């Protein structure tokens, strides 16, 4: 399918955000060690909600769930994402892509593109590192800059992304120091430098490079069924255009067309529990925020009415009577959220 849509703005009411712990600005490093999302009290009552990504890749460590937990905060929301995460030659290496920043802009979340400058050697693998930590002085500086920034998240993110090349260089230098200090071989610096060299040309080159990689990833993902999905149909690629003419490329787990309606389905599956985990559900809810705000949905140039669906499945069959009290409360809030934000829940 040639599936396209437009998005002019985001409206939602988050109801499943957890209560966030409050930390003082001087304790930011400790907060990043203990919490995936938290409130940071900066000075004179100025507060921001902060989440952080372990890796730039969206499929690792539930970054969407971390961001989701900050969406109920009334003030500025910030998420910290590493420009690159290299776990060493025996681990993974992921790079930040433009579409991740774009989605955060749509959600009104300020992005700090950061880099790791400290780590520990893995006890299991010779050439792998773990417990990576951000350059805390750099992060603190960016938080202060956001606090005094007068424009919205979209404009901050666009300006900030012009600096990804320099941030990428700092990341490579940090990994070289970590490699020498811990005597761990990292991934090829030469291949990373090629990418960083392109990023030094600025935002437009970053967007171009990300777009090419995102389209390739979409095609791969369309052919892949994840362990946490139990889907009846095939995945489809959806191209979304915002009011500034920017494009976003996402994969929809299932697409069904019935008459003039098109159902955009995000699936979450559990093999062992009677309900998918709260992190999985929140991950799916971020997609619901996106899908419920789409306009002008077209398939092969024909217009349809879109209906967003969060599909929660379990192994064998779903039985609401088998849910624990906490799971029943989650489902109750989820149904309320679906009604308020105009999406459907499918349980099976």
C-alpha cells in the first residue's frame, strides 16, 4: 500500500503516566542513575520533566514509555538521547536518526542530543562496555539553555540538530578514550567518522541521511514479526507530512480497510503474562497519540477515515478474570484513556 497522511498538531490527555520523583539540579547525575523519568527542580521553583534514552534506537529499553511518563507534566519536557551508543566490538552500535527528533518535536518534547563519556568494562565479554554515563556537565548546560529558551520544542530541536556533527565528534573522542582506558575494542571508527563527517554539513544532511536509513529500516521491519507482536495481517509503511512540510516514516503493525474506514493497528503481545507489560502498553500509547491526530489519510491516493487501534494479545486467550488487581486498574485506565483520546482497544 502507498499509505500517506498529514498531521497539523497533537492533542491528547495522558492518563497512565506514573508519579515522577523530584530531584534537585545538583543531583542530576544521581537522578539519571536511578530513574528513567523524573522531575528536575532547577532553581527558584523552575522545574522540568526529564526522560533519557539508553540508546538512540527506538526498540531498546522502552524509550517511548520513558517519554510518555513525562507527558502529564505541565512545564517543559526534555528527553536526553545519545547521538551514538557503541557497546564495543562484541555489542551493538546505534546512531540517532532525524525521525526520532521529529516525533519528539510533534509531542512538544525538547531534545538534548548528548554523548557518553564514561563506562565500565563488561564482566561477560572482553570487547564490550556497560554502564555508560553521559557527560553530565554538558547535559546540565543544555538543560539551563532550554530553561531560558523562549521558543517551542520544535524550534529548539531544529536549532539543536544543526550541532549534531560537533556532538558526534565529541562522542567518537570519548569512545576512543574509553577504549584505551578499558582496553576494549570498539566498532570501526572509520565508518563512524564517515557518518559524522556528513553530519558536520548540518541539519539538512542529517535529515537526508536519516531518511535513507529510515526507509531501509521500514522495509526490513515490514518483513519482520517481533516476539512481542501477535498480528493477523501484514505491516504497512505510513508516510506522514507535518504542517512545515517535514516527513515522518513509520511502520504500522497492521492495516485493515473496511468500506471507507482504515484501521491503523499497533500490536503488543505477551507470551507469559495475562496482559502485556505496562512499558509495552505505554510504548503503544505513544503510537496512539500519533495515529489519533492524523488527517487526510490516503491509500494509493484514495481518502479514508482513520481509526487508531491498540491491540493487546496474550498467548492462548485473553481472560479478564485472570488479571491481577493492578492489571485490572491498568485496563480500567486504558479504557478511559481510549474513550477520551478517541482510539479503540482490541483484546485477544
